[in-house]
C-alpha cells in the first residue's frame, strides 16, 4: 500500500489553491520563447511514450502491475482531481459572483452533508463569506477523503485490478454527479457565462480570421516555421505582386497552415492575445500604447 500513497496524496494536493507568481513578465518575450522552444519538425502535441504506454515509474517505486495500466494510476489521479477541482472551484466562483445561491447549494445532498457535519459551528459563522468558505472547504475535504478511503480499499483488496481504481465511493459519487448537474445549470449555462463564452469565441475567431486572410500579419518566426515545415519561399522575401498568388497556392486551404495558426494562438497568454487583437483591429493601438 505504501507505494500507492503518493498517488493519493497528489490527489489531495492537486486541487488545493496555489498562490500565483507575482513576478513581472514581458508577455511578448514569453510568448516568443514558448514558440521557439517547439521542435520545428513536430506538431507541438506529442506525448511521452512512457505516458502513452502506461509505464510511468517514479524513482524508488516498484512497478505498477501491468494489468492496472489500461488506465494509468497517475492518469486516474489527474482525471479525478481535475473533476473535483473544477466542480468546487467553479461553484465557489459562482457563489462569490452572486450567480449561485448559497442556500440552494446547502440543499444539495453534498451541501447538506457538510452542513450537518459542521453543526452549530457552521450556523454561527459570521456572514455569508464565512459560511461559503466553510461549505466549499467541507466539500473538498469530503470528496478527497472519500477518494482516499475508497481507492485505498480497492488497492488493498486487489492491487492488480484492471480498470478504474482511483475513484469515489458510490454514495459520494452520486453526490458529485448531483453537484455537477447543479454547477452546469447554474454556472456553465447561465446567461453571464454564456455571454462570456460567446465573446471568447468571437475573440478567437477574430484572431484566426486576421491571420488566415493575411499571413503577413503573423510574426516572422511563425512564417519561417511554416516555410521550414512545408517548403516554398519565405513570404516576406517575395515581391508584393507575387504574395497573393503564393498565399493562394501554399497557404489558403492547407491543413498545415490552419494548424500553424491554431498552435500560434494556443501558445499565447491571455494578455498577449488581447494586445495582439488590439494591434490587429484597433487603429493606432500601438501608438496609443507608447
């Protein structure tokens, strides 16, 4: 059992809040360094063979039984931790934003369980903020501790069991399913979030459209990468009267060019993407910035 303890500890650790790094960063430089670090011959989406084959073996740990590697234990921890973190953190954001009712959350089975467990200490907490924090922390504690107990029981009874090993108990999993439906209805499908999602989609489409219509709007290193991968002449070396023909022949309609733009946008930080959108669509944006 000791060899599986780090997995269960990582589950608990991975959904706890982590302080952000406040060091100043030059977003333009950071964005370019990320792209320059990519293998020019690759697509930026490769995964380690050891992960793909289920053979991750941290130093000092005995090999995981092969029959467990249909669903790598590390992967199961990450998958469940992601679900629990998403549900609890998005619920907390919804309550803080006034999008979700605290009383409605308390009436959920998982909410009522936490409130009952906390007893008078919950009801006597000062203000909505104090009760909200206690409720969210109680939910995280319940979900993580249940996962640890349930998973430890599975591993103790059959360490080589195939399939899902890191999981919630049936009862708490039902609570998590109800919570997920509640968050989807109250947060993800709410007017506010739907409007923000639409704005984000329009924003990303705007970036993509600007680059696709006119590849010369792409940074030099992106155009050089495309030439390295797919041949042709570096676009900025062509006379102006030949650019349109070259773009039509080697860029538009080519899956490689579409993927290049998608990778370029995916590598942007939020602040860099916002500045880039302004540079592409707002007249004199660069002049106003200086």
